[in-house]
C-alpha cells in the first residue's frame, strides 16, 4: 500500500523493492495506491463514534471499505508513505484514521480484518531525512492502539526509514524485510 501522489518517486521505488521481496518469497502482491482512490477524512460522527464502533465499518461511501475488506484477504501488509512534515502523507492519514476506528471494537467471536496480520511500515523521506522517525512513530501508534485495546496480535514486523541519502542500501533492506515477512507465514 502506498500513499504518494508521485508515480516515479522514492515511495514507488520502495514499492518496487517490496514487490521483488514478496515475489522472491513466493508470495503474490496486491498493490494499492491510496492516491488513486477516493478516501475521505473521518467525519467523527455523532459525539465521536459512528457505526465504526459497533459494526466495524464506516458509513462514508467511498473506497475505504473496499480496501479495508481486502485486508482480510491478504496475509500481511506493507505500508509505504512519503514523509511530509515529519508525518505520513495526507492520504495515509485519512486511511489510518478510519482503519483504527473500524478495527477498534475487537470481538473474539468474529475476526477483525487485520487480526494476526504482520505489518511493515516504511517512511520515505527527502534528503534531510528530518521527521523520518516521527513519521514511523505516528504509524506505530495505530498498532499500539489496536494491540492495547484488545487481546489481538497485530505483528509489527518492521519499521524502515529510507531517505534520498541511504536509498541505495535501504531499498535492499525493504526487499529483505518483505521476503522475510512472506517466508515467516
Ligand atoms: C509537503 C511536503 C513535505 C515534506 N516534508 C518532509 C520532511 O518533513 N522531511 C523530509 O525528509 N522530507 C520531506 N519532504 C520530501 C519528501 O519526503 C521526499 O521528496 C519523498 O521522496 C517524497 O516521496 P515521493 O518521492 O514518493 O514523492 C516533503 C515533501 C513534501 C512535498
């Protein structure tokens, strides 16, 4: 899953590396470009919670639920965002904000979409690399909240920061992480 408007930038390069890694591990890739989709911001329904709390889905009729449902079908997820202002991009934030709400109400009698899935988070920054760590920290918070709220297992497989400076060797790390994640299943 990528969240850059740029089709030829560092995020895309990371996506290519992740794809090679998954395929080297004999896995199949379902690629999602969030910026090609319509995913609106959470509307914070009512007094803070909407149907997301009880029904594990969002009332907004856009592309979010298609992607949310497809997360149940895959064995793991690699999320790659450009670093904007030391944070994830706006399309990633919109998706994560809604995902954590729709996954917050864990019921052991039904399987939530991302339960028991391993995740790799990648933050792709510019030359300075400023804010790479805060971006990864903000991505980590999604999993922190979900693991804390419930007794489920969302595996934080890896957090990787890549910049224009270190991309030569860090793209190899992304490839290796993706392959390892597939082979671990
Ligand atoms: C609005 C905006 C904010 C950015 N903020 C940061 C930043 O805080 N730190 C950083 O290292 N790079 C920053 N950059 C640079 C991008 O992270 C870098 O160009 C990255 O390669 C973007 O991903 P892309 O190549 O897929 O477009 C910013 C770029 C934009 C457009």
